[in-house]
C-alpha cells in the first residue's frame, strides 16, 4: 500500500452473484444454490494524481471491481471509500451526491456506450445538465480538449470511427470535472495506432488536470507505461501488487511470471516460451487453498490446503507461500 494519502481506498472488497436456477427448478431437481464469487477480499489504495492498473485474464474480476468502485454494483462485503466517503454506507444524500460527482467511467466498448439517438454535444454535456449546471460552450471546449473539432457536436455517434467515439467518451467523463476516472479496457476494441493516440491523450489529461485513474486492462505492455502501480488479479483475488519496473523485472508470483512470459516482446523472435498451462478454474467451485495451485509449476502441499495472505515483500505485496 502507498504511504501517501489515498484518494480512493478499497478494503476487503468481495462480490458474490447468485447464479442458481429458479427456486421451483431447484426444488424439483433437488439442487443447491450456486454462488459465484467474482471478487474475493481485495484491498488496495490509489493516491491522488496516480494511476492504478488492474491486470489479469478474462474472468478474473477486473470489470466487477471497476463497477463497484463507481457505484454501479454494491459490494457483498467490504467498502469503497472515495475522498473519505464510503459509497456503500454513507447516509447523507448530500455527501453521496458530492462523492458521485467526483467519479466517472470510460467503458470498454465505444460503440455501445454512446446513445445512438443523441447528438454528441448532448451526450457530452448530460452529466452536467442532469445536475442543473451551465453547459454553455462546454461541449465545444471538451471536444477540442480531446483532439476533436468543436463542429462535430451536432453529429450522431454513428458518424465517427471507434477511436473518435472513445475520445467522445473521455470528453463525457471529463464534463463533470471528476477527480477519479475508471477506465475499463478503453483501448481493447481499437486498432493499435489508435490505441496509442487514446493512451497518450489520457496520459496528458492526467498531467494537465491532476486526475486519478483506475486502469483495467489485460495488456501488460499498456499498463507498464500508464500505471504508477499494478495489481495482478487471479480468480477475483489480488495475488501481487508492485510498481511497474519492479513487477516486470522481478515478478514474485508464479501467475505474474506466466503473464509476462505470454506477453509479446519486441526482441522475442525465435524465443521458445512455454505456453500458459491450463485455464482459469470454475469460480463457483474454486480450488481449496491458493486458487492458482492447479496451474502452478511450483505447487506444494501447503498451497492446496491454505490460502496465502497478501503480505508485504520489499516495495510490493504478494500472496504466495513460496515468495
């Protein structure tokens, strides 16, 4: 955890989903309830003006954490604190409204996250207009800030490319002057050249506006250059956390090493890297002990019996009995 005061604090966050069949079906078929634990006991801090990246395979719980941090989902256990306000327990409507005004989200799919019936100008200014704020000239200013012409405010989303749509999504997120933005794989649906443009834009906005980001991605090469700190998720559990240089040069968890070995490298032509072994287990029936033990090349008996605690080692944290 960072020693600096945290703008965003997550403590023991857990989220469960009931994926059982309807009650009558369970009664007739004599089936038990099926509970999926998407996020399990996750804790981390994000200091102000920094970027925290969450990486992991599909199904590891990254997007679920992002949705809980903006209030789209409520945690089953634990708490999310934004600027000292607990989003799940705050009883003051005024304090809750002030906290929500500081949070925005950029979604993964730029094609599905914009209302096709609204013009771009209305889409961008809606977060401010919904609170009764003054939107005069706001759309034009934000469009220029994200590298688009102010003249496009009267167009509809279908008239733009994917990269332009994602810039519009970023402009919408900036309209309410938030302090904290969750970016849920904002470049995964874009071409590589457009990805670089969007990432550079976000990096510039972070510097110019003093923003704090949670950056969700499965691309380690992206987060290495974007993040101040990286958390590695596996089956809803945080297994390692470190600064980018430390994580890439000296990964402590076997799962982190597997992700780094599987990532493409510029100097990797002709290299023989072992392919990832196995697939992520069923989150409804996770393995006992360390969730990674069925795939781990270093597994020992204690790994199959006891879940490792996330403990501090050097400047990072790792959940591994052998680290």
